[in-house]
């Protein structure tokens, strides 16, 4: 009888365990379903930097995907806008036209509007027709994919409301005589840091008429020795700098300790320009600095007191 009672208890415990697992699984699936928004648009990839230079009169085609990762169907429309930069932090300007943003007038797409079902995508092919009389240099545009729905308040004069917009960036260069000139106007490594991480900064100025990649390498060495404690040499940061713009950038060693002395080196390159800055960096919490200063003050006070007492004895 005791053995049967024990078996019954074991079976009840097992059933309870299974029920809890099932319930938790159901809860997770329900929760994950609830987390999916009604409307969500993605564009893949987010940009295309055309590698070859386009010749005047040439036609180029490319593709990207507009994806519906929400739970409801929506309409989309495509339009085009200039793509330029307004400050060192690389804020995007999609309104101002210039000699570098004429590309937005040369683009057409095969599917300018349509609908996208939930958990599905539409492949959009775009065509660039370069005019024959265009000047050499960089050209930049946004292909804007707009999500439209009939939910909520409508825009005046329209049956639909734009609730999300994503710009697919197109970066191109026109063949011909180009100007590849640039400078690194700032390359800063701090000498003293109260708290990690160790962060270095730089500003790159592209004064040419074509975009270029700037590469950024951060190396951290101990005070004594040449074995790196951190480096991104094998996977340097690369950022595109548009013509006649400046770009500010920061690199950080997030694994830096709270206390230490290191040799920190930043190398920045663009075109044939190279800038290298290396400096000793002291990592010292402010409370530790206060203690050190207090100890120094106490030692000085003790020395002065000893000198005075000896003078009195003499």
C-alpha cells in the first residue's frame, strides 16, 4: 500500500510539472504573439553603395526588399528624395537639393505602390538612368518606402494615413575627373579619465567631390610592454564620408578597468591621409584621486610639523 501511495504521489507531481511546462509554453507563445505590432515596415538592405563609377548615359539597376513584419496588411508607396548631411554628427537632410543630390531625379522603380501581407515581402527593382551631360563626382538619393493604412486620422485630401517611412540610401559616383582630397582635422586621445570606458574621438573632413571610406583603429597597450590589451585592427570601423562634409566619430574600449595607466593609440585614414595620435591615459576614479590627494596633504602636513618641532627643540 505504501508503495502504491508513493507511485500515486510521483505521478501527480509529474503531471503537475508537465502542466506547468505546457502552461508556460502557452504563455510564452501568447506573449510573443501579443508583442508583434499591428504595423511594422523594414527595408533590406538599408543602403546600396554602388562600387563601380557610373558613366554618363549609363543605365544601372538594383534591388531591395520591403518587408511587413507586423500582424496586419498595409499599403505602401515609393517616392524619391535628396540625401545630404547637415552637421558633423551626420544628421540626414532629405529636403535640400544640391549638385550632389540630382540622383533622386534619375531613379524609377518597377513597383511604385502596392500591398504587403503580414510576414511577407515585396522585391522592388530600381533603375538609374544617368543623363549624358552630367558632371563627374558623387551622387546621393533616398528611395522612400511609405507605409499607408486606413486606421486612425486621415491626412487631408488622402484616403490613407502615412504611419511609417524608411529611406533606402543610394550612393553613387559618376565617372570622370574626380577630386580625392581630405584631412583629419581632429584626432583626440584624452589624458585623464575618471570612469571607463576609454573613448577617443576624431573629425574627418572630405573636401573632395566623391565619397570615401574612412577607417578607424584603436589600440590600447599596457604602460610597459607592446602586447595589446585591446585592438580592433582585424575589424576596423569603416564610415562613409560624403563629399564636402565633416564627420565626427568616437571609438571606445568598453572593457577598460576603473584604475590603470595605458598607452592609447588611434589611427585614422581616408584616401592617402593618415593621422596617428598616441598618449598615456590615466584611469582614476574621483574618489581614489581624493584619497591620494588627502594622503599627499597628510604627508606634507606631517613633514611641516616635524620641521617646526625640530626648530623649536633647537
